[in-house]
C-alpha cells in the first residue's frame, strides 16, 4: 500500500530554496529524520511541526495537506 502524503515539508523547503541538511542543522535533528519527514515515510510530532513552521517563518497549516477538498 502506498504511503499517503500528509505533510508538505519537501514542497515548502523547495519553495524557500532550503535543504534538508539546513533544516536538520536548525532543528538539531538527524538529516535522515528530516528526509523521512520530507518523503512522508514518518511524520513529525505536533511540537516539531510548530518548530519547523517557526524556523521557516510560515503558518503551521502551510506544512500540512488539507483533509477536505476545497473548491
């Protein structure tokens, strides 16, 4: 069964021209952890999502895919 994408971390990093390594250094996390988050293999905790949003200067909602189709 394919993994369901939940977060947009990889997209937001690309939009800002940032790398996984940069984020790992800012959050003091292993680059493998950031990579797993970016590929949606694992999900960051809510606390980590807030820390990521603050680091990237975005609303935490920008890091998540919507759960309801919005038209």
